[in-house]
C-alpha cells in the first residue's frame, strides 16, 4: 500500500495538533515557556487561536512539562481543546503519535503546529491546508528562508524540487548547514500517511528521540508526494526559546497590531512607546498619545484621546472622552468624560457622560452620574453619586470600619466643601451642601447645609511634655522662650515722653 492520500469524502475533514510539552529551560523561569505572554496572551493562547480559526473538527494539545498548570490554562483558553499527555518516549514524533491515538476517528488532513510560535496566523495555516489538499500531497511542510538558519532543521530537496527530507541542525552535515531554507515545524499531513509513518519512526538519532521530521522521508519512500509551502514572513514561524526572543516577538506583534489599527483610522503619535494587547478594540479617529499601554478587553470609542502616559486594563472609554496620565482597570468612562491627570480608577468605577475625575483622585466601586465632578485630591469608594454634583477638594468616603465596607449615597446637584468626609453608611440628599471640613456621620436632607463645627482647643506645651528630646520639642521650647523674652522686654521698656 503506497502512502498516497485518499480521495474519500473524509479527506475534507481537519484536525489540528498543537505541541505544548516542552520544558523551555532556556527561559530560566518557573513559568512554563508557553505560558509566557506577549500581546496580553500566553504564547499557547496565540497558537490555539490560530488553530481554532481553521474551524477544525478536532483540536488537541499535547502536554507534559508542568502538566497540570499548562492543561488548566489551555482549558481556560479553549475549553473544547482535547488535552493529551505525552509519555516517557521523547520527541515530536511521539507527541503527535499520542495525539493521534487520542483521536482515533481523525481522518483527512492533520495540521501540526507549536505552542511557542505566537505570530503564526490562521491565514497562513489556511494557505498551507489549501495547498496540501489541492496538490493531493502526503505531507506539506511550511518552510521559510532565513539569513541565519542556525538551530533550525534544514529542508532537503530532490532534483525535481520536491522535499526529500528534513535534517535536524544537530544531525546536519556542514554542507547541509549551509542551506537557508528551514523547517518551521508546522505541517499538514494526510492522516493515514501520518499514522503509518509514525509506526516506523525510531529513536535512532543523536538525541534519542522520535523525530516527526522522519515522517517526510518515510512518506516519500512509500510513494507519497512531499512538498513545501514557503513563507516570506519569517516572524510567523519564529519560536521563542528565551526571553530575548520573546521580547523580539512581542515587539513585532505590537508593531503589527499598531499598523493594523493605524490603517483602520487610529492615530498613534509615537508607536515606539505605545503598547496594546490583541484583544483591545479601537474605533476610527481615536488618538493615542505617547506612553500608552492598553491591556485586556479595553475598548476606545471614536474621537477619544488617551494619553500621554496611561496604563489601562479592561477599561471602556466612550466617544470623545479623554484620559490623561492615569491608571485604570475594570472601569467605564462614558462619552465626553475626562479623567486625570494622575487618577487611579479601580474596578467598578463608572463615570457618567461629561463627568470628571481629576488630578490625584482614586475611585473604586463607584457610580458617578452625568456631568458630576470629582476634581482633585480625594477618594471615592463604594459610593453612588448622582448627576450634576460637585465634590470638593480633598473629599473622601470613609467606607471601611475595619471589618466591613459600607456604602455612601450622594444625590444630584450636591455641592461639598473642601475636606468633607463621608462616614459610611451615609446618604446626602439632592441639592444639599456641606461646609469645609465637614465630617458627615448622619444623613443630610435634600437642600440642607451640613456643618460639623467644633471649637478649637489648644493643649499648651503638649509636644514639650509628651515628646521631650525631639526636634519638634526643641524648636517649640526655643520659640516659647523667645516669645517670653519678647514679652518681658515689652513690659520692662520705659514709656515714651510727649513733646
């Protein structure tokens, strides 16, 4: 029986195997290599997304190193993915073999990719599959031509241009190491051909492993056609084995993301200092000023201006809103609202339309109505603030009693004086005012002026008596002595004579 692809209808079926079993020792990290992140996702997340984009009937991920940790992350990222454990037999060939054993009904085309190739796209994988099927190949390898092919397996070609085999770098001769066309490690196989060839693969090589690359020569020897699809985009086949390569891939991914958004109508003033995750969504006419980091599921609507110097995670920014030199997570900034500079928006913050959270303000779990302003130097947590309210400088909600958190409710049209403290739970009615320095422990009726005025009492010489020997006590004593001397001189001075 020759290793020639079947013409049966099942040949249109597709399975994908993502190899994720490696230890990644060169990362020098307790975190498994494929869980290191770029663009807001672990590398395995990018690999799974590219594979899932093909809409395969089956998708399997092969794991081994830090098995439970990796498997949990894969299940979180792609709950439908099949987790397969590699056994003690080493090598990529064995990894694929155990995956096939876990998918006994896999027929048609089997794509094999890696969990540490984060820039690989669904589009390139689709091109690989379409070429593989249209040419009725037994095996189709994705290749690339690199200036420096060190460390990669080399593509060996026959006189007719077909692929005769792949030589791993460690097993390659000096002449073979001069070849610049490399194996990306990404393949499309005919399932029947792959199963048969893997049964013949041995560990008789320099590394004592089952090489998946041996399948190519075995398929060719059995009459199958082995071809290569070359990509001129080397980044899509680049893996990350250490943190230097990881950083380079992260920078390239970010460059591509920014270019995509700029071509879609987003202004990025300084791409070199602007970083966004793959999940971020930007509308036309958004402006990103220098020093921006947008993470997670952050969204920015039309005409909004973000920056300079902002770090925002899972923040929704409305149309024509502005955010300046601020940090936020899990917040909603409505249309026309302004935030910053130097604001800290914690999860649960909702700022209404045309509202303001100003300089040096921290908010958490607070809903702020339309056109209300928290202009500077304060804290609002576990609170509800109505519309058209102005919160004065230095206001805080004292929401925590040491055991439980309590809520503050402030109505619409409220005006609070500087340094007002809301001792929760407390309510302030619509249209109420508070005087400067008010400490509000009880609810304030609508339209009332709340004052908490206590007579000032000075404990004379308290510092001298209670902090003896301190610098403050020394200065206080010197000042009192000087005052006493000045007073005595005034008493002893002769009265003036009239003329």
